[in-house]
C-alpha cells in the first residue's frame, strides 16, 4: 500500500512580483512502512514539502494523498491522527510553561483519548524517558530529552505517517545517534512510515530505504539507499552532493 503519494506539487509564497516558488512539480511516493528521505542544500524546498503536507504552507497546487485519500486545502480533523510532524528545534516546538505531562496530556485529550494517565506513562517509556520526567518543564531537560518529548507528542495520536524535519540537526553530535536509533526502533515497533528531511547523507543512509535529491525547489533524482552507499548517483548535482559528503 502507498502511504503517501505526491504528484505535480507546487508550493509558493507571496503573490505577483513578490511570489517565490519554493517547490516546483515535485512527485514521489512512499510505501507503507517505508522510510523515505528528502535531501539537498538549505533552501532547496525539502522542509516546504513537509509543511505543505501538514497544512503549514497553505499556497500549493497538485495532489497529495495519504493512504489513498486525497488531501484538500482544509484537512479533516482525523488527518492529524494519521499524520504527525517532529520539528528541527525541540525547544522552540515545546511550550516553555507547559510540563511534559501537560504537553502529552493535552495532545491526547485533543484527539479524544480517555485513559490519559496510562497513555502518558506509556509514551514516556516508549521514548526512553520514564515517569521521572513527567512533571518536568522544557528548561529542565537537555536537548535530546526535549526531542524525545517532541517525538512522544507526535506518537500520542497513534499516527501512521511521521514527518521528520531534520530531527537531530539541533542536537549535540553525541546525542544524535541516540535519537536516530530511537526513531529506527519506534518505526519497527509501531509499523510507522517516515518522510525525513535531512542535509546529512550519512543520516539518510542510516535511516532511509529510498531518497529524493532536491535542488532549487525541484526533485532531480530519486534513488535507493544501496545506490547512495555505492556512490552511484546519475544526476550531476547528486554526484556533487555525494562527493562533498566523503
């Protein structure tokens, strides 16, 4: 089954002479249970695709379908039970005056869950934190711990598709591997599908099955991770990226 299908996606900001075309005619699909990467330089349109899927980039055309259901400009309420996003900066994405318990409890309540206490405990266990972190605030957590809370919040509605926007780039190098391994374990345990944005080809090589290379808002090549590891890109820009990563 195809979890995500994107065809002829265009995303832009502004209008008239001020219009900026951030993504042009993007097309790819992600199978259920697959981990798919979007790579390229900063400003190439990677994160904009994620924002278009979630509704954070409202000006777009083309088709986006999740689990066979085409998305319109206004997402149905149950869309966010199916699709969740983990952002780059875990401190900016958590309310500084809300405890971990409040962050997770509010998310569960919004999605109609009843057994909130038990679910909060289970989510903290899932991301390797445990109950001792339940009533702490973001300023009492390390960067890696904050990102674990952000991942727990994304898991709370029991989604099928997780959008990962550079989930480790704001973290210390020593913590990045821990978070990537956690994400790999969660994907296997929960049968999740990932769409991951990264500028780091080693991260994509570790986490993804296939990837799309983006340049100036366009997808220039789609390859599997075997070709990535063998340095067998066909497009000159992809070859340049691979050579620069060595």
